C-alpha cells in the first residue's frame, strides 16, 4: 500500500486518480478548495473511503500552502508521492493576497512551495515521487522569462509558457538535489473539467463546444498519473506528453542557468 497526496483531488482528473488509487487499497490524502466537493468525493468512494481523507485548503497563497502542509504533516509524516493536479485558467489580471497572479500562484508556485514543505515526508521512503500536471508543453519549448514572476500587465498567452515550463524546471532541480526522489510533468490533454470556471461565459461556452468535439476521456488523462504514482520503472525527471501512453516518456533536460534563476525566485517568494 502506498501513501499519496493529491492536491486538487476533489474534482476532474485528480478526483479520478484518487478514486482509482483508493479502489486499489492505497491511502490517499486529498486537498481541495471546496469542503462540500471534498465530502462528496469521499462519499463517492463507497467502502474504499476508509482509505481516504480530505482537507479544505487554499493553495493560492503562501499562508494557505503553509497551513495545508502543517495540517497534512499532523496526520502523516510519510508519503510515497505528491500529485499536483490543481489549476486555474483566467485571462483577467486577478491577484492573490501575496500580489501574485492566480495562474502563476496555483499552476506553479503552490506546487513548488507545498512540495518543499513536504520533502521530509517524501524522503522517508525509498522512491518518493512528485508529479505535476500541465497542459501540453514539451521541456524543449522556448519562451521568455522576462516578466516572471510578476507578469504585469498580465497576458495569458504570454504568461502560459513560462508558468508551465517552471514545472519542468522544478522537476529537473528536484531530481538533481534529491537522489531518492523522482519527478514528472504530465500533459493533461484536452478533457472536460472545471478548469475554465473563472473564464467569461462566452469563452466557457466556446471551450465546451471544442471539448465536446475533441476532448479525450478523464480516464485517459489520469492514466499516466496513476502509473507514475505506482510504478518504479522510471527515474529522474520525465515528461509524459501523450495521455494514456505511459511508455511515451521524454527526459527533462533544461539549461542550468535558467533553472537556477527560476528556483532562486521561487525560494525568495516562499522562503522554502
């Protein structure tokens, strides 16, 4: 039995991952914003819910992440895997209490911050792993980090790539300094979730039509997350770019100076 924490496990892909893992007898701790959704998620597991727990947390702020880590460590000092499926998508310039844009704070920085705080729990095992879900973005993608991390004024199309690539950079950094931990970035693919909940109505309607025509299944999107959480036949920092194909892996290799700059900024912002 493995012990796995899933940030964002009360909806969408994360919820499916959690359901599959608890059905196999693994212990799962779920983090999410909505207490009601969390309770509904646990109830949906039926008898397998005895293997799961839920904490309502706000991972968009530094204090919220610290609170989440503290609460989690009060009930468990050991995890085999941390799975990050949290994400927001908005073109508006919405800032957190820390003055950061919500897309940056949730889709990258909270993942770095929470993982750093839970490293002692990951180090307790032999093969700890950290998995971060993003939209499709190969590690070889070129972009500018000129506006990282402030992104003022916010332009979603310009900010998307550096924010997503920061997950690759953290995966590469983590595996370089933590020999007992492996890290992966996983493409979610096109799938119907509530990721667009913060978008204007017209955009949500348009996205729904597109998703209806081209979206894959939640099961397919969750496939690589589940396998990477449980299997030991991978190592280092890897990217899964094709949903549903665990064997289709790309080694994450990025330029050290860029990684060091992004990690320095992350440490400065969070203190972790």
